[in-house]
C-alpha cells in the first residue's frame, strides 16, 4: 500500500469517527429539551427539578432589583413567569425572542441562563 493510499484511509477513518461523535451527541439523552411556554406548562410535573429550556418572547414588565430579574416568556397562548438570578443580560426588552434555561420552582421558572435568539423570518 502506498503512502498516499494510507493517508487517504487515515483521513477517511478520522471523518467517519467525527461523524459518529456528532450523531451520538445529537442523540444523547443529556441534551436539554427546548419547549414552548405552552408545552413547558403542560409538562411541568414531568420536568419538576430537571433542567429544561423554554423558547418564547419576553413579556413585560421586566422588573429588576439588586440581583434578580422577573419577567414573562410567552407564546400565543401562555406566559411563563421567570425569575433570573445573575448578571443582567442587556437589553432584555418586551417582544425579544429568548431561550431561558433553568428548572421549575413551584409556579415560577427559575432561570440560570438567558440567550437571545433571532426571530423567525417571515
């Protein structure tokens, strides 16, 4: 076997291994579910104490005190009350699409991470 053929087999094997890693990670049960506010409310008891993500739009008012933000994350039917403790992710404005990650604590979603998402193109 020539040097070039060995190199080709090595590269092909590395690509196959990389593809397998991506597939395994995508199918991993540790991936957090991303739910709409309506889905999150309906499945609240299923995820009690388990981390999840809620994707929706910021519904006001956004209330900030010393270390906590309180706001809603909404879809067309439901608004989830969110409490976020951490650095203020600026600008957190009404109508902005967000992904909040956290857990349910009673009727409030306790978020520990907020990311902004571009709204879907129409």
